C-alpha cells in the first residue's frame, strides 16, 4: 500500500519519466495519523522497520506496532505535560525508540529536535538554551545522560528527562514507561503550518542555525524516496545516517513510508564497509543510500557482491567521478547523486528514468521550480556559473523549504531576499541539461582573474593513489590574488615528502587548465570536520 498518491498529483512525459509533482493535502495533515495510522489500519502487518545491531539483536516492527508504541509514548508525554508547540530533544542514535518518539511527538503537535550523541556539553548548552527544550529523550550510551545533566546545570535550565532501554540516574526509563501506558489515543488536531521539527545545522561557518520545518515537510520527501532513492512498495530501503541529522528524515522515515517501503536500520558505532554490505545481503535490502565517505571506503577496500540490491544513491558532499565509475564497474548499478540542504528537501538528483551522469547533480526536482541566477538576479546561460535558487509557489512560500530560522528573522529574510530562496551554492548547467556543483560561493577561489570551484580540483587530486582525503582553498598570492592550496591526508603506506608533493602536483596539473594548477600542498594527519563529517574549509582558511 502506497499512501503517497492520496496527497499528490504526478505528471509524466511521453517516456514515462516524472515531469511534475504537486501536493494536495488537508489543513490538518499530520504524518502520524494520515500516513502511519492509515497504513496500520488497512495493512496492520505491513513491515515498517527492520532493526538490528552489532550484537545480533533483531526486531521487525509492523505499521501496527509503530502505531501502538507511538500512541503509548504519546500518552506518556501528555501525562508529563508535554503538548502542542513544546520542544523535545531526541538524542537516540540509531535506537528503534527514535521511530516511536518521532511519530509520538507528531501526534501531540510537539516540536521534535533531533540531535547527535556526539554533541559536547557546550554544544548541548547552546541547543538547550536556544530551543528552550522542555524535555529530552536520550540514549544511555556514550555518557550522554551525564553530558545532558552537566549542560542543564551550566545553562541554568530544567527539562523533563527520559532515557531508553537501560536506566540512568536522574532519568525516567521511557522504554519501561510505555509498557504501562494506554495504546489508545484520540486524534489531537494540529495545523499543517505548525512547526513540526527543528534541526540545528552543522555550523560550518559559525554557530549552528535552528532550521524549522512544518507538518507538510514529510510530503516533500515523496520525490526523495520514490524518484531518487527508488524505494518501492514492500521493498526495504537502507539509508546510512544517524537520527541526529537531516539525512535521517530524507532516508529513514517519511518518504519511504509514504511510498510503502520498509526502513532498514543497523545500529552501529564504528563504520565497517563489509558489515554494511553484509546487512544489505542478509536482509534483502532493495535500495541503498549513503554519504560519499561510505562509497569512498567501499571503492578503496573492495566492494563485495550485492546481488539483491536494485538501486544506490549518495548525497551530502561531492564525490569524485572515479568513485562513481568504479562502483558501477563492480556492481552494475549506477550510483545516483542527489543535492539538497537541511533547509530544504531534495532539490536536484539523478532521477529515475533519466540518464545518470557520474558526478553530476542531475536534474532539478519535479517538485521545485529551480533556476541558476547571477549576481544581477537574472538567470545565467548554459555553461555559466550561477547560484541555485528556488522560485516559490504562488503564495510566496514553498513546501519543503524551511518556514523559519529559530529566533532569527533577519537570516530568514536574507535567504528569501528578492522573493526567491537562495541556497548560497554555485552550479552550472551543461548543454544536455545536467547540473554540476561548483562550490559554496564562500569557497570559490579567485585566481589570476579566473574563478575556480574547489571541487573540480579536488576530484582530480582524489585520483592520485596516495590521496586519501583532500580539501582545496585559495590563499593570498601577490601575483595571482589567490593561489590554489591543497590540504592532503595520505593513505596507508605513503609518507609525506617534497618528492611526493612534486609528484602529486605534476599528476594533478597535467589534467587541469593552467589557471587551476595546485601551487601549494600541505600534508595533514586529519581534516577538521563538522559533526556531520563535512570538512570545515573555514578552519583550513584560518591556517592556510
């Protein structure tokens, strides 16, 4: 059963490819009641969640189970005084209780704040004070309860505290509490424009911004799941993401359940490529989505056969074309790129039915009206670099794009200046209509009168066997204005030397136009990254 068709209208071209998708939903649309419960009532035994962990524990939850457990959890929250508009932080790693809690909070109209277990005490202080969180639900692992208590003390705030599975001092065990709670809950009315979720961005250029999405947000992920990830009715979709990041909303709940696919969850801490492939083969995963880091490691360490896998996709940061090519050579599957932001849903991708070009962002989503615009605000020509902007729907707002930044109207007005949503990302369109990422406008290097996107240089560097990781920035240069400098983490078996530096420069510069040449190289042991594993170019510029 795919309920998504009840909320959207699809238009296809003469070749059967999705051309346009528009939404039609009631003012009180609520994912918990209108998707989870609708499926649970019609097909109670339909698989919703397949969960396992590294210890070998396994659970399969039907939609009837999700309805039951989320009703119970909602009643626990209500009895504790949590209700519509209250902020509740979830730090639940990949524990299955996250899915109960997310749906439960949607039921009662509370605002969910997913967060990662990797947050430090100071990170938590900032988020707790900014959001005024009324309650926190957390894992007992990784000293998270202790960090939460320290953060509450430092911030001078109080919150209702729950943990899951194990007991923790000062926390009520939510796993135990739901056993005694009622599984009956009458519908609590919410409005589709109510805030539903608050994500803190990874903070690559400053303090994390609080991104707010409303109750229509899940519907905007229909395109994400069906036409990019190609999750299918009664299939099993596996996205590698911790629940603290927006990637979990993209690949672990909303769009997948809307199109009738179950979600595969593997609860692990340390990434091991072959373990992930083992899960794919053991459980019969039909579609797989993971960040570029996963595919880089798979290509370098060897990709085991995955005979049952039908589709693979990636997003989060740019990936060298060589990785795409090698993945396809081994698996026979095209690795389909996608692009979007925490503030949006999927904006561009290599969509079902269209030619998938290695390394390209693909085509604009049929759900959005997207243009590339220059500094003058006008669309740019084919081959020219422009900013990716979203032209909103008639009412000046766009479903799937954030409805506000937390306590920051100035920033919200800035990204919506000129009546369009500004991504801040640069791209160009080739003659075949495919879009290519060029970089954040803040990251573009201006050298010798030319503009260079760091990714086109990084992609070439990554082809050298010694380069495990790299990042390119512009540094001051008297002759050129800026010179291109590469920071490089070497792979196993390689040692930094002036000879290796010259070898890498020659290898790279033979493949690049002269104005794109790497002039300087610095070997580093590691890259400073955000908690979402993105390299912080601002830090590199500070030490460049």
